[in-house]
């Protein structure tokens, strides 16, 4: 198995609902997020790639246009925890990255 990864960064604010009273994440706050996409394949293509990194550009464009410097609670229709954000971006990648989408193995989000 061959695995490659690419990282994207963005800044955003959010708050989380349903937490115990006084929990600091219930208040609006910001993070510097890192999104790491791993792509995997059992075979390399004719150029020696799992996939061309250039095919990930639409993900960077999506993050820049819709998530960077936003209040995630206002632009997403789900609670913007890191876990749910990772699920959202994984689904987005599988639906929008064309040829590269078949190689998307994981999407990790860290704050």
C-alpha cells in the first residue's frame, strides 16, 4: 500500500452546543485548523504517483472559499466539532475530487 498526504490550513471560529455549563468550548472561540488528507493505493500509476497532488486543488479552493475566516456555526448545517468537520470534508472529497476521490483514505482535522 502506498500512502501520500497533503495538508491544508485555515482559520475559523465556532462554538459547540450540548456541553456542560461552563465548558470553554461552548463559548465562541477560534482555531487554526489543519486538514490532512491521506490518499492510498495498492498500485502506482505510470508516472509513479498514487495520484497527482494537483488534483487536490479543488479541496484547497473549497476550504479557502467556504471555511477560512468564517464562523463555522453559520456556514455549516451541523455541529462543527473536529470529528464532524473531518466527516464532512471526507464526504466532500469523495464526491468532488474526480479521479483522486477513489484514493481518499482518511481526512483528519486538528486544531
